[in-house]
C-alpha cells in the first residue's frame, strides 16, 4: 500500500493510550479496513524521518502471532502507523467487558505471545518491550496477535521523553536499570496472564473492575498513606467510589493537600509500586489449587525475579502447560462469538 492521510476515512475511535490514539479507518482507494495509530512526536524533522525509516522493518514481520503492518507516514505533528484491524480489540478491553478469562483461553494467549516473541527475536533480534493486555489483540476468526513492539529506538526515545513512565508490567531488573532482554518480556507476560485469569491487575487487591494502574488517580488510591491497601499489608478501608459529586473525592483531597498529578507526592507513589515489584515476592495465580498445577507453575516460571533463572520465550514454548494449550480442542472462533 502507498498510504497517505488523505486516503484514510476515519470510521471509529478504538482507544487512547499514553502515546496517542488508535482509529478504525478505511483506506478508500482499496476499501481495506485498517487500524491507524496516531503518535504525537515532538521531535526534529530529522528524528521523525529516522523513526519512519526504522518502522519499515515491520514490513518484514510476517507471523501469524504478529499484527500485520501496512505502512507508516508523517502527518505533522504526528506519525501514523497503519496496521491490521483486530475486530475483537485488546485483552484488557475483553476482560473488562466479560470478566476473568477462562484459563484455557489464557493458555492460548500465552502460546500466541511466546510464538510472537520467539519470531521477533529469532528472525529480527527485536525485543518487544511492552507486553501487556492492551497490546495483545484478538479477532473474530479466533486469532491472537501482539502489536506495539519496540522496532524503532528513536520512537522509544521520543515517547519516553513525553511522559513519565508508569509501566507496572516492568520486570524487577528493568526497574533496577539492567539491560532489557527477551526475559523482561517474559516477566510482563506473567503479570498479564494473572491479570486475565483473575480479571484484575495483580498488584492491587482492590477487585473493582477498574484495575488500570496507569490511571494515576487509582495508583494514588492504592498507594497513598491514607489508603495503604495491599502494598503495605494494612487492611483496606471500605471500597472507594468514583465520586464525581461530593467534596470528599480524591481529587479534592489531593487539591487540598496541594499534591498535583505531576507533583512529588505522586512520584513517590509510583516509586512505592516499583519498590514493591523489586522487594516483595512476585504475584502468583491464586488461590492455590484454583488453576491447574501446570498453569500455576508456568506463571511462577515467568515471574522468577532473577532474570538469570528465568527462561526465554523459546524455552517456555516447551513448558507442559503450553504444549497442552497448543493441543487443546478449544475453538477460539466460537469463544469470540460469545462477546
Ligand atoms: P499504552 O499507550 O500505554 O501502550 P495502549 O496499548 O492501550 O496503552 P494504544 O496502543 O494507543 O494504547 O492503543 C489504544 C487502544 O486501541 C488499545 O487498548 C486497543 O484496544 C486498541 N487497538 C490498538 N491497536 C489495534 C488494532 N490493530 N486493532 C484493533 N484495536 C486496536
Ligand atoms: Mg498499545
């Protein structure tokens, strides 16, 4: 495809992330439906061109477990990345809609992610760097694919410059500044799998449907001294509400304390979460015995805190739970027709 912004008819907003937004579009000359990711890049023209060049590697990524790439172009002040449209969306949206995901489906997610990571690393020496439920997509043919991998060093730099990273899928070694390896992606996979199987983010014992810790308001709710929650081992006060009316909402409290979202108080909270990941035992598939021993053991393997003891995606493809998932008779096309 020779892609130009004028040829893109916007059909629907699919979602918003930290870096930009994603829209469902029709490429009018061909009638092809695509997902167009719009990333705002505050950088020099030379850097933007460099990013565009680096993104071209995606043209060579052909794998059943990787979202197809159609092309990218500059559209000041943004970069547009056009990719395969996945009509069932991402797994964060799916579990928020239908609740905890059946463990057999979670097994297929694990298989797909490991296959995708192994392909990216073995064929292109690419490390994903951002495995999480919102980057694992599904379509109504029952295919599961990963997207948003780190092909462009310049793009990673440019986005990192524009916001404070609150990534909570980050491995202990990354938090401590060690080099990124494929094993860091394995950690992120482990956290993501628990989130899907339990229907909530594993670092929060708060079982409201909203478990997105990148939501700063929630992060403060979980970590502030007033609400120590699970992280400090002190019992939680009664469940908080998303209160938009009264004068006791968190926002107001924060204002009265003079703490802004970017302020020192908030930064401490994020640091507390990162410290928890580094210092406390890794989360597990709980309660023990609810899931098959092989699934529990697989997740424990992903979440071994020392990267030297953690396996690579390729090693983990031989794990009994993954072999079982590959042979399972579950029909994901039928499963996707239920939501
Ligand atoms: P972050 O910016 O922190 O990585 P994110 O992954 O949610 O978060 P985006 O990558 O901008 O942010 O994606 C926004 C949403 O768009 C996703 O949550 C997903 O539901 C949807 N989406 C992304 N790519 C596609 C696609 N190819 N097909 C269908 N939906 C998509
Ligand atoms: Mg994404």
